């Protein structure tokens, strides 16, 4: 019997692919840029499993081509780039890598919060370009973080991790989520409020919701108008959760003080995007989980999902277990 085939859409940190090569023929896309869509379709047609990244659009065309395809193993916690409904219909399992990146992503979210509040990137730029002429009591004044009010939108694992960090800064914590979290309220003193109240009372708003139809442009012109002029918006979730045009206008007109963004509606963000002309925004290139240890663990988790699927098991991090039943019945 010939070995199954696996297509990996980027070289993996720590290179755990030898584990896959023991049981399968493995092809790794050799470029830093994602494979074109037609290449994904072509590879899916010849593969038993795909190991994908959040930049790979795994749509119906890719899934329909994968007549042998058993699994799409996503090396990310989010999987809005995968048409899960179409995968389920085809009996194709979809997995992700939850939990392992929680603390690392929360670190980055809080780093953005601090950097935007204290104008760190702006100060660095001025220092490098000769803009630091002398010390002045009104030079580069920012916002205090300690003792301020933090509003967390989406109190999942990452939101909770951000809340824990906020307690170290003696921050008041408000949160809005689809459900209440009594344990977080008891342990962290977090207060459950409506989204409008959170936006109106918070000095910092940190977004930690998945991208779905209900959360696309969750923060738009109306929501931004509810925020304080001194407030800072942080987004380490997905770019389209925020209406980027509305945010750019609010920042330009100083209707809010600043923003710290790890994500954008279009990624990579075009270098001529007007958002990048503003001094009161910090933009990082979607590096929330980008630590050496975390990315290596994510890769290992995705590889383990592939191995489980090839053994005929239901992978631990499957997001569409119904597809497993469909495949067994087929």
C-alpha cells in the first residue's frame, strides 16, 4: 500500500515534519509567501491531508478537489479562512491549535496596549530622526495604564489572560461576551456590562473575539463614537472585527487617542494605507503567537492532528466532529 500524501503550506518552526515523513509522503511549500489558490486546489487533489496557515483560503473549490482529503490541520487557533461547513459536507475534518498560544498572544496584546498608551513607537521614531530636541514637561505625554479601566470584548482564553495581566496593573476590568463568566468575576473582579457601556467607560478596549458574520465590523463608526477621546483601542484578534476606515478617521480626527493593532482588514497591510501615516497607531505584522517556543508547539500540535487522522482517529482539536461520522458512514 502506498503512503498517504501531505501538503504543508509553509516550512514549520522546529521542523516536526520528520514525524510525518515516517508515515507519509510530505511536500512542503518552499516559499515564505502562501501558495496561490490554484496551487492549493492542485495540491488538495493529490493529498490525504493539508497542514495550513491562516493565510490559506481553504474554500469549497479546494475542498471539492480533495477527493482523498481527510483533514485540514490549521496551525492557528482561528480558522475563519476555512469553509468548515463545506469541509463537513465533504467529510473532511478540520482542526486548529487552541490553548497553546494563549499566553503569548496575551503578552503581545498587552505590549500593544502599553506601547500605544505611552507612545513608545512614536518616541523611538523621533529619537532616531532627530525629533528629540530637549526634555520638556509636555513632550510626548501619554495615558496612564495603572489604575485605568480596561474593557475586554470577548472573554475567552486570551481575553482572560489579558485580564490577569491587567490585575498586575491594578486596572478595573469590564468585559462583554456572549455569556457571563462568574469565575472570572469572582477571581479577577471583572464586571459584565453591555458593549456600549464598556466602550463608554473604558480607558483601554482590547478585542478578543473570533471573526464571524456577527463580529465583522463589530467596532465601527458608531462604536468608536462612544469611546473616550483619551481611549486606546487594541486589536489582536482579526482585522475585520474593526471597520478600518472608521478607525482611521477616528484616529486622524483624535476622536480616540490611539490604537495598537496586530491585525488588519487586508494583510499584509498596503504600505500606502492611510492608517500607516498616523503617529497615534502602532501596527505589528500579525505576530501575536510569534515566539520561538509557541510557534514550535503550534506546529507540533498540527502535526499530531495529522497523525491522529491518518490513524483513523478523531483528532483532539477537531472543530467539526460531524465530519468524522460522515466519513465513517461513507
